[in-house]
């Protein structure tokens, strides 16, 4: 049987200070990440409304404004995150506060999957956040189709995330989980808060979309055909966050 500390070993790597300054994807402190997203998502959507950028980001090319692979990666995950940020009531504590994680996780696991990216909120945060999270995952699936992500990587998105949430539920049900969460945050580590799970998964899926959109079906082949920095493709493949490409 897997112990609670082993369930989320991938969250336990230290966050380097210089990386944290580059991109919110590296921020261990959930309040800082939330503040950043609450500012950047509306700003990005305003740029879209004003016609400054092609939307969705996965339709851009290298010749377009913000058509570099890092921008497409970052903007694609912001597009998915817009549904979470739009949940009325501002109860972001459900996503970021240790004491409310079981409440949030139970609400997500109770929610039946849907196929919508145009959604109606219920007014109950524990129902609305799951609706919004699924809408973001559905948006990423749609973008994957548009970008030409291989079909095998497009399928099972909701099922994969549900497995992550189920593992998180087990972690939070172990004795001392709330205290352990505080210790991890103090040490610059990322516990399995729902916010971390969502942002990490959106980031992972958006990377697949950006790679397909900008590099095409074969990264190696397209790197030879397009005038790109010689080290960009290996840097992209190794990166965990678009901020690493800056």
C-alpha cells in the first residue's frame, strides 16, 4: 500500500528562487499564484477582445504576435484557467486553503463530467469550481484537436485528472495532512492543493498543444525547416513551464 508521503512525491522538489521570479508556474505559494492569475487572465482576455492577439493561441504561427512557443504555451493554459477565475463569489480558498481541500475534492469527485466550454454556474462554489475545472480541461482537448496533437494524447484527459484528484484525496485523508501541507509550503515545496493540481495539469496539456501548434507533427523535422534558435527544441522538451524558455 502506498503511503501518504509517497503519493505525491513529484510535488516535493524544491522551487528555485530565480525560477519563481520568472513565471507563476514555479510559485509554491498558492496565494501568490492566485493573485498572479487573477491579474493576468483578465488582462489576456482584454487583449483578445481588443484584437491584439489571435485566439485561441493554438491557431498562431511563428509570424504572429506572441506566436513563439512559450507564449502559446502560457496563453493556452490561461485560456483554460479563465473558467476557474470566472467562478462567482471569489471563494478561492476552496482551491488553496489546506483545511478546505477535502471539501473541494469531494465536490469535484461528485461532479459528473460534462463536455461544455460554455457553462452556467449554480451559485454554489463547491459545484461551480468543478464545473469550471472540467470546462478548462474540455477547452484544452478542443485546442489539442485544432493544433493536431496526436489522438492518443488527446484521449482520457478527464479520466487522468480524476485519478490525480483521487490520489490527492487519499493524501489529504492521511493523519497530519494539513500540518504537512504547511511545512511543505514553508520549505518551498508544492503540496497537492487543488490549485496546484489544476495549474500543473493545464500546464502539462498546454505544452503538448503549443508544441504541435508551433513545431508541427515532428519537432525534429520542423526544427530543420524553420529558423529557430538551435537550442530551442531541446529546451522546450526539457521545460516544465514556459517561463523557462524566456
